[in-house]
């Protein structure tokens, strides 16, 4: 009997306007990762709700555990997305095929002057004095490709983290937690409502040799004294609801870094956080914002 493939992949050809809806449907039926590709196979390894489409014609690729029932999965996908797609196909992949496809697309990325993300398979030599984060695409919750993550990493590169205590609220892959440690932070508490994100953060901390400095929590397990720096790279709605919680986690004079926001969200965020924080002018990248907030009395 032939052993099942490690991975199953649904590849759908869609108009760019439908890529977000198809991505959401793939996630809803159990996709472990969703990537977008143009006709030249240039991949985006991270998608954020409401982000702008990148190409007029897009392939949306959902990666599933190879043990899933391919027939049942494709029937469900066809029922949900038949009117949104031009066509789709199913592929079965072994680990080495998935890795080879990643190799074709993912290269080291620099943020600021010295923070770099390297895929684990890269044989490129890092620049002198680079602070390198080893992080692979595909099964991560944030890999640096989206402007919100890039904004946070650039802020981290600019900041003095020596002996600072940090909270990464909505940690996803743990990319910001690991970056903070690489840049000198003493300790990071990483919090996420998704237990898969908590596991991903712990795994990435281990791979980057800083597991002892990063503790992971679900929100109902977490309590903390106020810390020097708090990151919250999530979306505007949750950030507004979390204003009191995040204020309580930040020391007087400490920094709260808010990202995952569009320009249209700025006024609502300012109103929610101004009772506790002085908000600096936002940094912007491709329509997305990062706001540095300083905790007052």
C-alpha cells in the first residue's frame, strides 16, 4: 500500500478581487497555510484581512495535511468557491517538494539596518553584525512579508532593548518576540488566543536558541506586572477592545507599539488609547500604520 503524501495542496485560479474571499474559505476548511502567487510564481507568504490585492490574476494555494480526505475536501471547496474561481486543481506533495518550492521563492530579508530574517535552508552568509532570525514560511503566522510586521521589525531595529522586559500580545509566529531578544531584550512574554500560534512561537524560539527567554501563554493563562515595551500587531477592532488591558501591561514611561492598522482606523485608535498614552505620529508603509505610544501617568 502506498503511504499518503505529507501534504495536499489546492491551487485555485481567481481574479485578484476574489483572492481574499477564497483565502478565507480555504482557511475555514482547514488549510494550514495559504499563499498567493502571480503568473510568474512570485509568492506572498502572509495575508492580512483587507490588504490590497497584488495582481490582476492570482493563484491562491491552500496547504493541507496529506491525511485529509482529498475528495471530500475538494467537493467542499468547490461548493463554497465555485462562483469565485476560474479553475482549481489538487496536488499531493512530499516534504522535499514543498521545501523545494519554498526555496525558489524565499530569500533573506533585511529590516532596518541590522535585523534579518533567513529561511533555515539558506546558505547565504549574513552580513557582519547582522541580527539573524531563522524563520520559515508556510506554517508560520507572520514571516515579515506584510507591511505591519515589517514596520514592527524596523521599529525594533531602531530601539534600544538592553535589559528590557517585553510583551508580544498577539504573538503569531513569535517573530517580534524573537527579534526583541536578538536585539537585547531580557525577557519576552508572548500571548495569543490561538494555541497553534503559541506552539509556533515556542518552536521558533527554540530554533533561534532563545526559548529560555520567551514564555508563551493563552490570554486566560496570562498575568503580568507592567513591562517596558508591549507589542500588539493585530487588527483595529481587537486593539480598540484591548485598550484598557494593554494600558495596564505597560509601565509608566514605557512604550506600546500598535500595528495592523489602516489610516482610516487612526482616529478610533487615538480616541481609545489617548486616556493613557501620548501617541506619536504614525509610521506608514503601503497604507498600513504603526503607532508608538508612550504611557503617561
